[in-house]
C-alpha cells in the first residue's frame, strides 16, 4: 500500500509572514510551522542523509522505492513541515505533518495505544474524541467513501473482530513504525476571508483517520505531532474530497523561501506566473513522478542514458518536498559530479572528499565559479539549478569554505528524488486535473497570483492581508511561521477560472 512519507523539516515559531491572498468565496488559511533552517546550513551532510534514508524507507510499502538502511538519525538536527487543522464540533486543533507522499489525514484518537501526549516541538498535542464531537459519525464498510480507498489500500474492512463494520486502515512503514485505526466523518473548519475580515465559520465535512494504535518512531515524543496530513492524489485525500464537493480546486502549489529564516506559501489552487513551465505527471504512480530526460551542466548535456531515469518498480524521478537533500540514480551520479568538477577545474576551486561526499574548497563566491545545472524534462520543461541550489556549505578550512554537492547517489537504485534543496526559491504547481507539475524560479517572499476553478459557488474579492494578521492567535511560540493558505472557491453553476493576488 502507499505508505505515508514523512515531510520536510522540524519547526519553531515566532515571526509571522504577512502573506496576502485574494481569493474567492471560501478561502481558508492554515498556519504552517517550522523549526530550524530549511537548507540545513551547518549540519553534517551525513546527518542529513541519514534523516532522508529513514524517511525514504516509508516509500517502500508503495512498491516504488526501497533504500538501504544505514545507521541512525537525529531528528532535532533537521525539520519537518506541519500545519494545524481544526476538526469536530466544538472545533479542536491538531498539529499534523504535511505529507505529499500519502493520501489520508489522520490524527491520534482518545483510545490510541502508543500515541505520544507531549512533544519536543513545544506544541500541545491533542487526541480526537469522536464521542466529544456532536458532528462526528463513524464510516462503515458499506459507505462509498470507504470503498473509494480500497484500490489505493488506504482503507480496509476486516472480516474478523469488526463487530461495528467499521472502515479501517493500517499503515506500515519500512522502519518498523506504523499506525492503525478507523475512519470518521466530521467537520474540518477553515479560516475564511470575506471582504477585509477573517472569519472562522466555514467548514466542510471530510473523512479522516482516527488512530487507535501507533508503533515505532510514531510513539517518540521528540518529534511528535498529532498526525499526518496527506496531500496525495487518491480519493481519500483532503484535496480530492474538497474538490469532489466543489469546495476547492484540484490543484495545490507551494513556494518555499530558501534563506535560513524560512517561510513561504502553500495554496490549494495554481500559483500563476508567466515563466512557469510544465511537464506531465507519469500516470498510474502513487507519488509525483516526472519524466526526467537529461541533465545539462553549463548548457552541455551530460552523457547519461535516458533510460536511467525511466519510471519502473525501483526507478524514476519523484518531486518530494519532504526530502532534505536531492538524490540521483546511481548510474547518473558519476557523470554529474564529473561535469561539475570539470566546470570548475580552471578556477581556484579545489576538489576534496569529505566523509565520502564530493566537496570543493573555495574562497570565491560560488555563484561566480560554479556552473548552472539544468534538469530537462518531458515536454521541453527545464528546471534551472544555481550553485546555491545544489551545493551545501559544511565548514571552513583556513579561511576557505567547504561546499559539498547536495545531489547524493543512491547505491543500487534507479531513483531520483528532487528534495527541498532543489525546490527552494521556486514556485511549484501540482495541477492534478491537468496531471502536470510546473515550476519557475521565484523570490518566495514576494507576492504571487493564484487562480483556481471548481464546479460550484460564487466568487468574491477579499483582502487576504487579514490571514496573516489574524492567524497568529492560533500559533504556538516556536521560531518562524510559514503561512499555508488553502484557497477554497465556490463558482456559480459553471466552471470558471479567475486570478487573484497574494500580497
């Protein structure tokens, strides 16, 4: 079954980014929190790799990726992205990990065995109590909302020890952790912008998981959150549910600030920017797989057989905002490193090895001496990577900085993963209706435009600055806030397309 992929970076809060959204009718805002710089500056490269190895084992259950497991990792050295959602009546707040590699929103329930009750993230954890919500109801095996999850293995109906005929789930991870429980139907409350005011009386009925058991790493308190928020493509994802109800568009986008301060925007809807290029998604894949055709260094295509990047049971190219670094198929790694090294051979840059990683020693500005890299995808779409996009500074030696390639090889695997190192400072658009992913380089601290289309409702202009100003009351005292805005639109009787501004 597709297993949830742990997302991004560990987090803290304090600085509010006054992002603004001009949305239609039913925009909703979720606060995204983060601790520790997204780029991992100052962290040992091997520590970041260990963190990614643990996370990638969680893709194993989907049959796409299987990584060799090595060593241990310290989650306090890096971060994950999580957001807060309000569920039930009266509304109760839950902190959930954002996961583009799974479909289901689940939270720990009051009967959960192994669910942590405290967190090293200094956030208050809660357990959902279905009997305490006047709008909660169980989802039975005969419910169509349960059967929609059978094909993706997001839902199961046990034939034994299931006297109430409850729709259930079990997610097992390659690292030995897991969770299981049953589905409930209840209200998800969304902050709605109307005119120049932020109100919180908008809601939609959704199906989400109520976990009764957690094992392995999910029981640990150091990185604990209340659950996982899946942003996948299958029918039980919140994105799919809201779209099927005519509440939100069948698309989402993000733009992550690449500086150590972090921040950015995630929207349900398509960020609109003239320079965005698109490439088709590979069909019938559980993750966001793309057709990578070639890699260029300073405009010169590297000698790599394109079949190295082909999608298969253990190969392909995946966009994954939850991976810290970036990973390249084993057969492509040596040509890539050779291309970078050759490009700087005539400069003062010195090639060195550090703990088995390819690094470079230089006193120069890396943007002046290192080449531009281009990842070339199907449909003529290219992703430009500047030196700061594929290099990580590790330390300094005698006044010279040590920069290491963040593109790591995957021994024995044909998988390429585009993690946060490559996705920073870019608009990334996931158009699920059009089955395509788009991007462009962008200063993510600036305004963006958002367009969205649904089947029902009425469009209204709002003042989105209220989102950033009013959401602070729901934040916990950590170190920076990454604002997530869900743009939920109602259009009247016909499908329409409108553009708006995030100020």
